[in-house]
């Protein structure tokens, strides 16, 4: 009898163990089904998906800020073109001469720049930019140079700073409180201005937002300043192409005035020109700004290698530094 009872007790314990195992297995199976169902219906995201979602929001905020910046600058550029053209034509009429007669005429060009400088400064104070310029398709010396004015904020990090004269007649600048920069030059070297001749060749009236173009990031001749220029042609009603005008946004101004709101601890936002993003990215060809958090160091004038990841993310490497990023296209100006 005792032997039979022991067998029954053993059988009961074995059955209990099996029931526990069956229930545990069923619980795991139900949990797995629930997890898969939640992932299928988007209720639970993987870490990569969460990062992609957060970066997509960050990128959209940056893209919206850039679109707004260049849309506003483009709009003001068309007004600048009309006003500079009218002032130029009035000055020529007062002097009783044609535009072609400006070449080599110091007094005539001086009077034109005198008329243009103060209105140009007024535009520069109103626009979200580091500087403003007028390039006239005429020259005192020839040899690939052209006359005109280029003014830039003396402290690009401050909106209220005075202007410095980079190009133009020094005496006229001083008379208006616009002191020459230490790298000042009287005229522009057109060889250093991207697409200058092409922009003149494509210029037609009437000037509109579709006439505006942005340049690649250039180093302003004779300086260490790197800037993107937004240009628009100056065209008379009779079709005469007088030159180009527009605004510049340099690296110092961009970093100071376009910091991005962010939920990341550190972030760097780069604006590259068309074709600047492929398998590599030249950081020296980008305007760069950060976020409200910690500073995110990205080497300047270096090349990052890019490798696509899942969920639209991009792995970026430069030397021993690694980043995770995302890229998005946008149109800066109507003529781009």
C-alpha cells in the first residue's frame, strides 16, 4: 500500500510540474504574439525606429528654418534689385551718360556708388543676412574685375553691429560711417565669384523670385570669411543687364542666428549645396550650426564618409569620429 501511495504522490508532483511548464510556455507564446502584433500595428518601435522618428522631426524643423531663411532673403533680393536698378538709372540720367560709358570713368562710378551705398546699408539692416552687395558690370581697370559695393556686419554674431566695407570706394564708405575692412579692395575679382558670367547671361526682365540663385559656399576673396551668396540680376526695362546684387550669409552669422531647438543632447545641422551629399560629405562646403544642447564637434574642411542604414538613417565617419545622421533636400532659391 505504501508503495502505491508513493507512486501516486510522484505522479501528482510530475503532473503539477508539467502544468507549470505548459502554463509558462503558453504565457511566453502569448507574450510573443502580443509583441509581434504591437510591432506590426506600430504600437512599439525598435530603438532604430525611435531614433529615425526623432531625427525626422529634427530634420523637418531644420529644413523649415532654412526654407524660411532663403525665402525671405529671396523676396528682399527682388526688391533690392528693383531699387538698386532705379537708383543706378537715376544717377546715370543725372550725369547725362549711358551705362556703357561707366567703364574707366572714376568720377561717374564714384557718384553711382555714393547713391547706392546708404540704401544698400538700409537693406542690410533689415534682412536676415551677414552682408549685402551690388556688382556692376563695369570696371575701372578691366582684367576680370568689376565695380560695386560689398558691405558686411562688423560682428556677424550681432544684428545691431555696424557695417564694414569690403568692396567699393573707401572714401565714400568713410563718409557714410562704413569703414574699410583690413582686407578691403576697390573692385571685385569676377574670377572668384561662382557663375558670375552665367548669371549675367541668363538675366532677363522682369526680375522675380525665379531669378534668384544661391552659390556654393565660397571663401570671400582676401578674407577667411566663408559665405553663401544669394544673387539676383539687375536688369533695366530696355533689357540692359547692369550686374548682380543680393545678400550673403556667412558661417559666423549662420551659427549664431540659426541654432536649432532640439531634444538631443548634442546635434550639428549642416547645409550643403546641391550635389554636395553622395557617398561623402565635405564639411568645408557646408554652413554649420548646432542645437540648444551641448556642442557637437564636426571637423571643418574634412570629408565624412556616408553609409546608408535602416530606417532612413545614415552612418557618418570622419577619422575616429562617428555620427548618425539624416539628409533631406530643399530648394533655397527659385532659380536653383
